[in-house]
């Protein structure tokens, strides 16, 4: 016997006309600020490797393992968070996630053993960050926008890069001049500062304020869906029976390996190996964030106009080429070829997100946000693997060169996989047969 969600007992509400600026854009602005705040804790791991190695004599592989746990949980939590947002609302889930992040980050100040780094930064911050990951952006976009979804997805994705631009120079300066503990406290305070914005200004659904989504027609707010975990797993099993899911998961795993796992985690220590100051290397990562904003917003605009799978193929191919050249560009000082790499790589950093979300929506409809959560999980598993293996390779080979070359080859594979994704055929028109025919 099939169970249905209980019908709402409240009287139907009359939709009202939006103001000159639709409320959806204000919700997107709050989400943008929230994701910027989240970038604080995403910016710190790469800055912790050398200070923790020097203070505690932990190997880079050990520190990389804690970062890999963080990245893996970030991804594995995302699909359950999307389902929890359907059950309990966006505000509650994101506010609680920020509190967990604040607690985990500040607890690292008192750690004395490597397992505590894994627990505080790996588990707590990983769970919290995963609960407000890109699935949060996908959920906000799907609920509040019918038109301009690609553009809004690009803007919200670019928020992480904007936060990186803000926090990387600040955190690297703190680490360089005051040690890593003040940087960890700064991350905690930033997470706490965002909570009031989420709780007071964010709304879960357009119907909460008697509006239709931007570019769409009014629909009442659906009843909460019970069994969030069961739904997330059910969507996974359903999607796993289709080919596009595995291709999207595979390409996004390579995306995570070549960005969060490799460049965000290991670029600063790799540049430091070649004599570049930590602040200069962190500054280059921040500049990547500048062009990341431009590239991601442009990618959202392109996604509204061009075929998503072809965009993915181009993005991965260009990224692979740039990574193959990077080992030849690392030097004690910043020179023009390195600046060109930073600009080029920044434009491509998360340009893959809008077309990936669009393909999830195209193939899986209303389950698209949860499917994207699982695809994001593969992204973070790929990132986690390279965060650990990159540190291990540095311990074994004495340099990161082999990791750069391997990631370039993986990106070429992702470009080919993107072209294999088939377009979903348009639904056939329904023919109405006149009565009595």
C-alpha cells in the first residue's frame, strides 16, 4: 500500500504579484553571502599542511588524510542534506551546519594528536560543510527560479571563489605572522557570523511569501517529505541504473581530483617547495578566485544557450592541458607564464558546475538536486583521494610532479566521457483523439 504525504489543512493562499525586484533575487543574494562565508573553511586546509608538519612533525600524508576525510564527508553528506532540506527546510539545515563547522574549527586549537585533527577538521567540519555544499545552491535554484537557472547556478557557484578571494590572503597572513590557531578561530567566527543572515533572511520556498518562482507559475508549498535518508538512497539506486549518472559521477570525480584535491590542497606547499613564499602562493590561489567568478558566471550563461555536455568536454580538455604545463612554471617568484596559468585555470576552475547541474536536472527532473548531491559526492571522493595521494606522493618522490601529470591525463579522460553522455530525448507530443473517432 502506497503512503502519501498528508494533505495540507490550511486554506489556500492567494499568490501576490512580485515587486520590481523579485524576492527570488534576494534569496539568491543571501545564499551568495552564506557560500562566501563557507569559503573561509574551504580555504584553510592547504595553508595548514606546512605549519602542522613543522609543529607536530606529522607527515604530509597524515595531514592529507585528515583533509581527505573532510573532502569525502563534504561530498557524501550532500545528497542527504538535499533531502533534509526537503524535510526540515533550508534555513534549519544550513544554520545547524554552520554551528557544527564553528565548533569543529575552534576545537582544533586545543588538539595535540593527529586523530583529533581527523575528528575535528575531518569529521565535524566535513559534515557541516557537506550540509551546505553545492546541493544547497542547487536546491535554492530549483525552488526559487524557473528562468535564468543556469545564470543563478553560475553566480552561486562563483560565491565560493569570491570567498576564496576574500579569505585566502587574510588566512595566509594570519598563518604567516601569528600561526595557524588564529586562522582556525577566524574560520569559526566567520561561520557563526553567517548564521543570523540565514535564519532571518532566507526563506525555504516561494509559497512561504505567497510568490511564484522567478519566471514560473505559482504552486503551493509541498508537504514535508518524511524519510530523508531513505529518499536520498532511493534516488541513488534509481539513478544508478542509468548510464548518464555514472558518466556524470566519473567526470565530476575527476573535477574534484584536479581542483579541491590537488590545486586547493597542494598548490601552496608545492610552490613553497620551489622557494615561493606562502603568502605569494596563497595570493595566486586568491587570484584564481577572481577569474573563477568570471568563468563560472559565464559558464552559467553559456549553459542556458549551448549543449551542456559539449561545454563539459571543452572545460575538461583545457584544464588537462594547463595542468600538464604547471610543473614547468613553478619557481621562487611569480613570472608572466605563471600569471597566465592562474588566469587560464581560474576561468575553468568550477565552470563545470552549471552544465553538470543542468544535465542532472535534464535527466532526473525533480530528483535532480539529490542526484547532483550524489554526483557531488563523487567529486569529493575524487578530491579526497588526491588530497591524500598528493601528500603521499610528496613524501615518497620528494615533489608533486607526478601528481600534476596524472591529473592532466585524467582531465583528458573526463573530456571524452562528457561527449559520451547522451542527450535526453524530448517528450513526445500527446495526440488527442476526438471522442467517437
